[in-house]
């Protein structure tokens, strides 16, 4: 069996990173007994060996090997170790740069540099020891947080939002919308926990439920075991949905089990219909209440980032909506708001999106929120306003890749219009 170059490169990076971090481990443990050091070193390199073996298993075995749950958690743990070591390595690199500058200064400006140059080894320099400990602590904290995040992936958080609009018809004032996004059914491993999330939605007694894409990771068949759960979602004004980038099956090799990519997409459309959801494909519908109407538009995925597809057609969805005084748009990717909606369609009053998941990692406390995803997406979680237009970015009902949530919980948005 040929070993792909990418596998060799990744394992080489892992070994180089492990060797670099190990220098700090040796430094902070140098005062320990030989037995203690042997235990620490054995554990350290033992974890490295397990990580490499696990990585090779993921590459060279099929999805049934070890089972979905074990593979998912094992893969997440390996990646968590890798990220933790990168985090620790940043601190060690800072210290190495500091010591390199110090060494260079001694070489240039000290005529008796032999004695001082011995300080470059880092021995006896308190700041170097501090940075070593700080790096190890940062990496360990990150790894521990990622492990803890495994317990949060089904802790559905209800975000209650009150949004006011001057042009909203009186009949729709007080309308309760449940907005969910990014279910990613292919990632679920606990059907009872998912049912609990759906029950939380129904306990809100919404007037309408709006879903903004990524029902599956790749394949329509991922929904087979969850049809009975998500078909429980009902509302007086209906359940409406759109496609997200994952729904097109762009991230899997086709054909799969004899199914083509095109057939998979058609099967997914049937899944939405089977759930009783009205899938909006570059079109709009009129919502009526007490003789008054508003427009609900839904488009296929449209992302401003180059690698995401632009299947959405706002020109088709918007055509004929001029007569409605208020418009809601379902569009999976929030980058669509800045890139097209605000400039070309200023009569869109409220846009609902998802896509970012809040990266499933971040910090959210009153008055402050942060996630690495904000460096890619200007609008990544919560409500944003520009003039009379508003956007809500849902943090996602499900998860993908990392089977957990750290600081950014799975979200059920409950929006009351006023």
C-alpha cells in the first residue's frame, strides 16, 4: 500500500512538534527523581505513539472500524492533543526568540561573553522557566477544555430575542419564531438527547419554525434514524427550510453505495418533504395572519468566501415580493448579508443564518464574546443591525468535526417580533 505524501508530512509535523514540546517537559522536570522523569517521559511518548497510530487508523480503515462513537472521540482527542501542543509551542517559541536575541546581543556587545552565554541554555533563568510552565499550562488547559466540551454538545441553549420593526404589520406583532440551523444529523450519537432538544423547541409553542440549512453532513441517508424526531417539529404557520453548504454533498466522494451526488440531493429534498418542512429553493411564500401578509424568502447556499458555493438566486426569490411590507430571508451563510443583501436588497428586514457554529469554541459572557471564527466571519453569532435591517446568526443545533462545544453551546433562537 502506498503511503500518501500528505500522511508522511503530517506525521513528520507531529513528531517535530512533539520533540520541540518535549524540550520544555525535560526542562521543567529536571529537578525530579529519575523514576519520576522516566514515568513522565514514558507517558509523553506513549501518547505520541497512540496519536500517530490513531491517525493511521483513520486514514487506512473504513468508517465501520471501531464504530462511529469511538472513532469520533478518538479523532477529536488526537486533534485536541495536536492543538494543545501547538498552543504550548507558541510560548516556547517566544522564549526561544527571547533567548536568541539575548545570545545575539551577548555575541555582539560582550567581550567576555563566555560566562554570560551560558545563560542562553535557559538554566537558572526564572523567566524561561516561567514561560515553559505557562506554555504547558496553556496547552493542558486547552486540552482539558476540549475534553470537557464533549459533555456540552447536547446542552441546548435557548436564546430569547425581541426584535422591533416599524414596518411590521400589526397582525404579526408578537409573532414567535423559532430559528434553528446546522442540525448535522450525521454527527449525532445520542438519539434521546436530540429528542430532548426538539422537545425544548416545541415547548416554546412557536408560531413558525425556520431552519437555515445543513440538515446533514453529506448524505441524505444520515437522516434515516432521525426522521421520527424532527418530524415532531410543527407550528401553526408551518416549518420552512433552506439548504446549507453541506447539503450538496460536496465533501464526500461519489458515487457512494451506488448513489450519485445528484441523486443524493434529490433524496435530501424528499427528506425535507417527508419531515413536513417546506423547502424554499430560491423562492418566496406569503405568510398570512388576520388578513395581513408578509413575505418569507429562502435561497440556496450563497457564500461570499471563495470555497463555498453560490447556488442562491436572490433575483428569483425576491421577484414579486415588492407588494409585501415586511420581508424575512433565510440564507445559510451570514457573509451573504454584507456581500449582497444589504446593498442590493435593502427591503429585506430580517435575515436568518447559521453556518459558523460559533466555531463550537469561544467565550461568551455578558458584554463580551469571542471566537476564532470572528477572524473569518464579521457576523458569526447573535443579532447584528445596520439601519433598519437585522441579521440573526444562529450558533447551530448540531455539531461537526469536533464532537463538543466549549463556551458556545448549541442554540435554539426564539425570536419575538414587535
